[in-house]
């Protein structure tokens, strides 16, 4: 059965059979600890804090709460994260907090700059610890739960447990505005995958939860996204579980010094759901008399968003990566004649810390200030937002004010690109790449782009020397 079919059946079961589903062994352990009255989500948090204030203090240091991380980018130490980064999806959180904070692990964020990050009562404990499938955040409500979840707060709170794939997936599967849109290797099919989709999360095999690999201490979850934390250091590696000499063939083991495990063991991504690969905001606002969909069932044009392209079963783009990345920093000047790199890997063949990794490439066109030459943090949602008034000038003015950027009143659209590292959808070893998938006349590697004179298999002098 397809993973998508299993996911749909599971959702239906959780919806229709509340109270009859099999909960984990620890579920119900808080039945005598969380009690009425619960009139708002913070009432749950207040009861959690009676026993877990230390955990709350730890959590309030995390990037899931603060939406910011001190990191080094382009030689500068900066505070950067979801709260102030730019991307080429919906551009920026600034001015859109009420909409974007559906994926904030807290309640009530309407302005990132003024939000009280020291108020523990606004921590959303349930979004990560619900085990019942009955808790979800609503859209455009500053991070508050849906009406259905509000009616079930007591039951959900009494059945909390360790985070599962659905908890993490509420945000990470649906980033960028929908299922599979942003990452390419994370979507709803990863909640209940089979072996061919992902060997680690295979329900009938390893059945790993996310935190099996993203190990956590004091609520600090390992792993950094290149999109918002390119200079982050909390990485982990496949070799933490798999020793470096894992192959029976020594020639394969020799690749480990220069080739990441993911490169061979994730031959394609977006296996069962198409992911977005192009978003042209310059076409938004046009009145079109047709409703086109591509072969994947996605709209190729939406008035409030512009033109979009999707792809599926994608062969990754391969780049050297040393564990750090570069990023466009808000307010920086761009060269409008060049494609603007918003987030990208660092490293090259001369860098002994770098390996060849697989990436998803997301490209598009987005608004920028033609006088000040910086990308604009456009206001999209709610009053004055582009999605409401279809007025780019107003959206640019309000969004720039929200992020503290100047705005000249003159705008255009610049082409941008982002790289997203591919780590999930690991195939069974029988499906891993073989020699001729990368080498030879029809190999998938662009050797010259990687810095080689040609295929290093054809000339040993072209191989990287450490």
C-alpha cells in the first residue's frame, strides 16, 4: 500500500475513533495531574510548569522557541533564524507573524520584535508532546489551536508523551505553504513510510521517530536547516550509528572521505509527492481565464502567488559542503544582474572538511527595492497584505516597516536561488547508486561544476588529494 494511502487511513482513524486508538504505554500518565478548568491553552501550560519549570527554561533557549540562533555567516557572528531570515517561498516572517506563527512552538506571536520570549506561559507544550493526533494549530491565529483541538485540550494534555513523527511533521512536512512544498525530502508520506520510501522510518522495519537521529538534550534538538541556520553547528552524521568501514568493498569505503552517505543512498527525493522548485512572484496579480494544473495535480498559476513549478522523483544537485553555509542577510545589497543566492553550502574540492552532498534547488523571482538594492520583506497576509489588496507597493512598504528596512517606493523582481540539503528518504541499500550512476559517459555528476577537470575515474590525477 502506498504511504499516502496509509497516511490518509491513519488520519481518518484518528478523527473517527477518538478514544479507541491504541496509545503509547506512557499515554494517560498525566491523567491525575492535568485537571479542569482549562479555558485556554495557557491553562495547560500553567499546569505543566508546576513540575517542568526547568524544562521550560531550557526550551526558551531553543531555536524552536526563539526563532533565532547565534551563528557565524560570511565571517560575521549574527543572530539569525526563522524570525529574520529571507527565503524565496513567502519571503519573510516580518509583518506576517500572525500567519507564520502556526509553526511557532508558542502562543500569541503577532510581532516578532516585541514578542515576550521570556513568558513561559505562552509555550505550546502540546504541539510537540501530543500523542493522540487530536491537537493542531490553526491557520492565521498567531499560533493558537484549532477549534477542534480547543475542545480536546484536557484529553490531549492528559496523554502527553515523547515527540513522534506527526508532531514534528505538523511544521516540517508542511513548510512553505503545503505538503511537500519546501524541503523535498520531508512530507506527509514520511509519517507512515514503507521501506522503499525511507529505511529508517519504515513502519515494518526500524520505525524510527525523528528524535532517534535528532537526539535532544535540554530541549536542544540536533540538526540545522541550511535555509534558516546555515552557520549552525549542531550537526550529526550517519557515522554516529554506521561505522565508516561499512561496505564490504574497500573501494566504496574510500569514498567516505569525499562523498557523503546521503549522496549514494538517496538517489532521488520527492518520491511520492511533488515538491515546489520554482516560484515567480512577478506574475502574481494577473487576471487569467484558465485554471491550469500540472501532471502532479498542482496549480501552475495562482493569482495571489504567481507562477509555480513542481517536480517529483528528482535527481539531486550535488555540491561540496563542509557543514557551514552562506546566506543573504536582511538588508544586504544585491547585484540585480546576477541570481541572488539566499542560502547555499560552503566548501570546495580543496577543503578537507568538505564532502559532496545532495541538494534540492529552489529558484524563483521575488520583490526587491530597485533603489536600495535589497530584497524586500513583503507583507502578504492580513490587513494591507498583498494577498488581500494585490498592491505590491503597499505590501513592500508595510513589510519593510515591520523588518526595519528602508523602502524607496520603487520595486522590481530579482531571480533568486536556495539550496536545501537532502537527508531523508534514504533508500534500501539495494537501490543505492552504483559506480556508473556517477561515473562514465552517462553519470549524473557534473564534475566540472564540482571543480574537477573531468571524471576522476578516467584520470587519477583529477582526484582530490587530502
